[in-house]
């Protein structure tokens, strides 16, 4: 795949074989040639687990102290008094069976789905649509709950979901903010995400857990992060 001039210049500005500290990695990212956008900054973890085994599956959520810089469009599928609670909490779209029908008709203008347990009969029918897009509500990520107001507020405040994908070599990744964030804000978000990954280590996992950690922008090359940053 041919790379553009800005990407090639960014790649030439650092040592790809070296692992850097958080501070160094973010400084390198911010020194890349400028784009006409404010790209998302991401962390990607290569993990020493076997995600095909049920006792080594990894999935969860983490609250980023400084948010992601992205305004999530949150859909809540519920009924009864929880409809008003979700609306008051700031959900962008709220409904019941009508929303499920709308999704079956091709509507996908949302970034996160939260559902109350009593609606999972309806939501379960959407598995083939929502599942491949990573939008299917799941109790493990707090998106199947009767506490819909709390779930909406947390999502809006910067809660992100992560999961290790065995098909991609047991990698987990997620956003930690925008390039325009202050360096310290990105560092604190990165540390919070990494702490969550470490706490979620499956008991059955053997050997080195985080094998590789890469910091990148959505449109630039990845920078290796030194394991000494989180070994403790």
C-alpha cells in the first residue's frame, strides 16, 4: 500500500525499533506533519492470551478521566419510566420496539446502544446487525442494565469499551483522546486504560501478558511504548 508524503515524513521522524515513554511518544505524535483535522489518539495492546478460550476472553470498560473528545450518539432501548430517565440523562435517541424495527430497516445513526434487560428479547433479534459493528449491548460492558441514566452519563463522560479480538491476534485497542488534548491529559487517559487492561488479566493467562503496546493517531504510524511504563 502506497503511503502519502506526510505519513512517510512522520515515519522518518522517529526510531521504529525503539520503545518510548508516554511523554516521548506523545511528543513524537504531536511533531508529525499537520493534517487538516484533529485525529483520534489510540492505544493498541497485543496480549498474551488465547481469546478463543472462554476463561481467557477479555472484555470490559474504563472511564477515561479526560474523556475521548468525541461526542457519542447514545441510543437507549427501554420502556416504561426508564424512557424519561434516559432522556433526562442526555440520551440522543430513546425508544422501545419501535427503535428495534427502525434498526432492522437500516437505521444506524448512533455510536452506542444501551438496553434495559426487559428489552433484550427485542434487541436479541438485532444481533446480526449490531454484533459485527461492535454495537450489541452486553451486561459485561454495562450496556444491559436498568440503571440506564447512569450508563448514559458515563458514556457521555468518557467511558470506553474494549475487547481482545482473537481473530486479530488477541489485540485490544481503544481511543484515549484527540491530538489537541494537553500532553498530561493524554498520559492520564493512557495510564487509566492500561491499568484497566492490567486489572482485567484473565487468571488462566500464562507468560507475558502485555506483549506489545503501540500509541498512534488514527492517520499516522504507530509508536512502541516501553513496557517499563506499566510493568509496576
